[in-house]
C-alpha cells in the first residue's frame, strides 16, 4: 500500500524500529506486479520484442499522426480534463506553512491575508506581499503599547479621524482620506479613533469604508455622549444640543455607532465629555452592561480630570482617558498623566501636532476662514491661534524645524517623537488626510529623543517667551 510520503508501512516500520513487521516481512514488490499466488504463470514469449524506431522514422510517425487527427479532436485533447484523483500518482506532502511572527502587533498582517483570499484582489495581494517583505526585513519600526494593565494593545501612533468627518479643518479630499485609512494598516497602525459627533456621523461611515474587511485586524475606538438637534442640515457644533451620558442615551447611540461602523462590537467605547447632569455611577453601570452583552470590549472616558476619573473608578475600571497633549499644551503633565500612569489607565493624546501648529505648514500670513474652528483664536481654552501668541509660536516652530532637519526629520515627526517619549502616553492620535502624511507620521515612530534633546526643545520655548502651560489649571 503506497502512501503519500512514497514508502509503504512495512518499509517505514523496518527503518524506524530495526525489526520486522509483526507479520512476515518481505521486500516491496516492483510496481505493477501482482501477488505470486494470484498472478498466472509466465508464458514463453513467442514474438520478438519490438525494436526501437530510428529517430527520423519516429519523428515522421508523430507528424503523420498529428495530421490525421481532426481539428475538433485536437482541440479536445488540449483541454482534456485531469485524471481522477485515484489515478494520479501520490505526491509528497508539503510542510504546513506558518507565518513568522515578527513582533507584537504584526498579527494584523496575517489576519489581513485571510481577507485578501476571500476578495481575490490581485493588486492588493501584491501590495500585501511587499508589506510582508518589509516587515520580515525589519523595515516596519512601529512600536506597540498596552492600555495600562489590560490586554488591549495598539500602535503607538493612532489614526485620528476628526479631520476626515468635518469641514472645521478646511477642505479635505474624501477619496484620499479613505485611501489613507486603507494604507494605514499596511504601515503598522492598528488603532483608529473616531466619534459620532465628527460630522456628525460622517467620520464613522468613512472609516468603515476604508477599513472594509480588515476591521477585525484593528483596535476600533469611538465616542458617544452628545445629544443632537432635530435638524438634518445642521453639521459640526451647530448640530449639538448638549452633553448626555445617561444610560438610555449612550446605549441607544452605541447601537448607531455599531451600525455605521459595520461591526457588532467595539474594542473601546469612550464617553466624549463629562455630563454633569448624569451621575458617573449610572454611566459606568450602562457601560458595564454593554460590556457584559458583548457590545464593547473596554470602556473609558475623554476630557475627564482626576476627581472625575477617581469617581468612575469606584464603580468600574477605566481602560483609557483621551485628552489633548502636545508641545504647546502640557497641562496634563501636572495631574492627569501621572494619575493615569499610577492607576493603569491608558492615555490617548489628541492634538499631537498642535492642531496644525506643529506641521510646519503655517506662516505669519496664515489666516483661518470663518467656519474653521481655529478662527476663534482659542483651542480648548488656550489662546494658541490668537494673533500675538500665534506669531510667537511660529518662531518656536521654525527653531524646531531646524533642529529636526539636522537629524533628517520634519517638524511633525519631531512633535510625534517628543510625544511618544513620555512613557505615560499609550497612543498619540494624528490626523492623516492622505498617504503622504501617513508615511511621514509613521516614520516618526522609531525616533528616540534623548533627555538633552528634550531640554533643547524646552529652551526654544523659553527663548521665544512661549508658555507650555505645565502649571496651568485644566480648562473645563
């Protein structure tokens, strides 16, 4: 009995155990022969064996045979179906291929290949092979961090989608933004942050379009906690009627988020802003109920101060707090960041590029249109875009640009590296409107600043008289 590995059981037993098969063992018979008890006696040969034809005669016979075959038959012979499996020669079993796990977080690469097989997209598959090669060669330098003491892990650079869902940041090419989402996973980004109020609702829908079948490969975060006006034409802040973190409201609106995002669960759900009318105990109870039902894996808050977080922690465990943090706004270093680190609460920093200040795109002539939220001059309680402060900040940015250029980096990459240098930060959220911005931001993930570098950066602020608000009280 032949096997898939080409050796009979008797032969394998003999080679492994150095003894005969439990019954009498004999060498294997030549292929095509029968058992001696069943085979008929060999008859003496009466006809002489066929002599091989000369090469010229053989070639002539083949040519004449082909000419005698009707065209239809020739066509059929070319498309002849393969023989049944029972008639095919056994092939040697190939070893099972197992993907090599390069480093934590790269599991998304292999999960994404399963989605590719299902859709059969050849072009995307080729791109995926290129990404696989880059990761195996160590060209992906993304760092991955855990949310506090939980098992939830994500890339240190997260994809923020506020810009993608609103016109408050100026004009944006939707197709390029969706394309950036598609490419972000290939570049090692595994966390995508959105909110129902971005648009409202637009950001969640566009993010779902960009992720497609790869949703299961990422950490999906969204936020609820706003009530909306009954006006379908309203957008941005005009659509918001107020804050609402009541159990009934956040439960209902979480269902809407799941539908828009095209998923049946969220990795992390956040309460967007504190609702002073609803007790924290009631909000946490509703979040715990959704977690028990499998709607969410983890929950947390956004823009909460230390007393608010402490009250929430009395009734459940917060996985994350999402608050603004960048070079020009260091208010959170006074209390919120140390508290999160001590309590094992992940810190998600938004505004990593100073809402555009740290991109290097602004000049003294830059102005903001009326519907751009920065046109008011203030950013989350700070006068960052008021003319007097704005001009001083641009001088700091120019110093930062020169400092980054000495290392072959951009000022945006310097801002991200500075942010991630604080180990209390779990993930820095960065808006990315196109693939160019995506590649630039991801390249900053492996830049490590020394203590001397950070001291030099602080010196730039002091030299230009620009405050960092480390000691300022957190804005409400």
